[in-house]
């Protein structure tokens, strides 16, 4: 299929979902009709997209394609990557967006309604908080924060500011996921009690980096931002920062966020009572600082459990899928991924199968899929019309905290006891020292 054909399919998808997919589903899940937020339904939400080497290109593409939004700015500290996002946005709207290196200048522009963040993880919460103080709405890619402290800040901020923050857990806008939630609530698998989540990929090693001069096209100081300063190395930017604790959050937060969020949603749980995680770096002797093989178990009140199984460098699928979630119940089970779900009885016989005939690529790191488009449409509708956000940060940050607890358990090498009301670690001062990172002086995030 050509690029032009995909663009036509995207527009047709928008027309279809506007007419039935989102409309019917949204009505049954509490979304407000197109009425009130003080403006006309014809007004456009003006968006600035920040961080455009990979996922941000999809942000620029989608916000320019949606009928009621436009991209005014494309922002990145690397001058060499902005053209991809500019080209993507220009195909979807009449005017090309402006290019800017320092996102703070965008926050000064009162014509900008929202910012869309696809930066490295260490920037997510600090940038969101700065945007909220400037009166901007925020579409924030996962994970919500770099550590539990930042997730707490975001939850606090959600009650202080009137603007919207949508976490980029796009399964929360998927019609099949709405169906799955309703099916479980109606007793399709009996009483749900266990969720298994997984991600299996065959990533390569990242080598051992060398200190080299900063490329002339890169503002490395601003790229580091709130993270303590360190010399530039040749194996960090653009993607490998995921595997360094200074900037990234490992696979459990990178891809596990999506699957753990689905599990938490379908089981109807918030904070756990215990967390126990084990894992190591198995496949390469390199600079990677997180496990590439990890198992984490989260126990909740009511006898419910979530298990995360991370395979970063071994792509053997589970249940025939490279990623997904299974929910076990007293009368059956459900297997669900971004393309649909399957319900089986206690003997494994299929009761219902919603899987599409042509599945998407679940390991695509850019993630140009229909769920992302729906999720961004929901964000725009919330700003324009007061529609209910599908993934508000007040709930999404709870999933982020869950992922971070898995990391802390792995790093300390022991099972953690958790307060199920706050998500905080109980009776382990040493583990709580990992609750919050050290920031570069002057960059400490605050709610205000």
C-alpha cells in the first residue's frame, strides 16, 4: 500500500469512527456530546508537537489530519530531525508549522492551546508541569513520569489545574477494549482474578559508548534538561536512552505501561499491596542498565494479581502474540492485544473471537495505528467540547507508579510492601530512597 493510499485510509477511518465507532462507544462510556466548552464546534485546537525523531512524527501527522486541530509548531533540540515532522504535518493541513528548538518559547505563545510530548522519559513530567503552569493542555506519551515522585506530582497537578492531560495509553480509546471491559463486567469469564502481561522483542545490543564531541545539530544541554549533566556519548541519542537510568525507565515502563494499564483497567485495581520483581541483563555485555529479562508480580486487595513478563531480547511470543494481556476468570479467560480479544472457556474452547483478519505491527516503535488516532481525537474533543478524557493523567499516573515499583523491587532485590491507598512503599526506607531522582540544579519540577 502506498503512502497516499494510507492517507486516504486514515481520512476514511476518521469519517467512519466519527459516525459510529467513537460515537456509539463514547455514548456508552460517559463522553459528553458536542456542546459546551465555551466555543464553537468549528474551532481548531492549536497544537505544538515536542520531540519529533520518532513517535512525534505520528503526533504531527495525526493532529494535522484531525478535523478540529492543527499543528502550529514542531519542536526538537536536534535540528536534523524536524523536517520529518514538518512534512508529515504539511500533508494534513494547509500551513506548514513553525520550527523551534526551545519548547519554552512555545509556552509563551498564547495562541497555542496544547502541547504534545514525545520526548525522552526524563522530560515527561517536568515539561508537563511547565505546560500546565502556562495554561496549556497536554497530550503526554507514556510513561507519565521518570519515577514515582513525578507520578505523584502529576496526580496532584491534575486536581490543581483545569486543563486536560491525556496519557498516551491509546488502548483506552479502543472500541474493542471498551467491549472487553463490558464483557468482563457482564461476567463473560466469571470473576477475574489474574492478569498476565508480556512484551517479547529481539532487540540488539547498544555497545559501550565513547565520549565524543556533541554534534553541532544538537542542543545537548537542553536535551538533558532536568537530568544531572554528563558528557555526551555516542550510543545514547536517539533511541538508546531508554536503557539508561539517567534518562530512561526500561522496558517495563517503555512497553509494559501499555499492557499493565490494560490489566489494571480490566481487573479494576489501582495500587498493589505487594510488588516482587526479578530480572537481569541476559543477552549482551554493554551499557544497558535495565533487565532485558524481567518478571514482576503485583498483588492487590481482593485476591487479584498482575504479572509482567518482559523479554526485550528474546522475541518468543506468548499465546501466539509478541505482546498482550490475558485475564483469567473463574469461568473462562480473555486474551487481548491492540487488534482485538478472544474469550475462551475453562477448557480453552473459543467462545468469542474479535481478532481482525489483518493485524497491525505490535512491535512498531513509531506506533502509527488507528488507536492513536482515536486517542488524539478524544483529547481534542475534550478540549473543544468538554468530552471525558479516556486516559486522564489522574488515573494513568497510577499505572506509571506501578511500573516504577516493579523497577524498585528489581533494583533492591526484594519484595516490597505497598500501601494500597497511596501506592507508597511501607517499612523500607532504603527502597524509598529510589522514590525520587536527583535533578540538575534549577530544573526541579514542582506543581506550583
